[in-house]
């Protein structure tokens, strides 16, 4: 014997299906965005895998600086520092402003330096736990102007 569900039953069924599809779409949307943020984070970490770029971030945490000033502080050529800054600008890490013939750079988001300091603290703690002379390393690793 076939049971009649009526119009209200059909509406309940379609409401349930719509809810489930919407829920699934939302979960899928969140998974895609979670993956996208992981990809962006990996790209940022890859950009920061160069010690000169990490040093540039440290220098720019104190104040904006010209390409020439950064090159002098890093004991590098202006050309090499410019290439690093271009890569960093493309990844949204630094922004620049031009004043006559001089281009000044600064960090786009100061939170980046907090992340760098946290990573450095983790590395120093690990070095200390392995009996390495971590504090001497920290003093040598921090660039000065």
C-alpha cells in the first residue's frame, strides 16, 4: 500500500534536501578556502626562505629604509637588494614610496615581524635544548643599521 505524503510532506522533503545541499556547499566552500590559505602561507614561507629577505624584514621592522640603506646594512649590492624587495613586494610583504630619486620601503603589515620573532624564539629554544650557544648566535644574527 502506498502512503500519500501530501504537499506539506513534499515541501519538508525539499526543504531538507535544500538544507543538506546548502550545508554541503558551505563545507566545500570552507575546505577550498582553507586549502587556499595554506597555499598562500606556503608561498609566503617560501619567499621568506632566503636569509637576506628575513634580514630585510628585521631591518624594516625598525623603520622604513631606502634600497641603498638596506644594501649597505646587508653588505649587498643595490641590484641584489632590489631583486629581493621586488619579490617581497609581489608577495605583499613590503610597500614602497618614492621621494625624488630615492625609493623607501616599509613592511606592509607589522604582524609579520611578530611571526619572525616567534620562529626565531622557537629556533633559539631548540638550540639551547641541544646545548648550542644560542644567545651568542642571536646577537650575531640580528642585523644592525
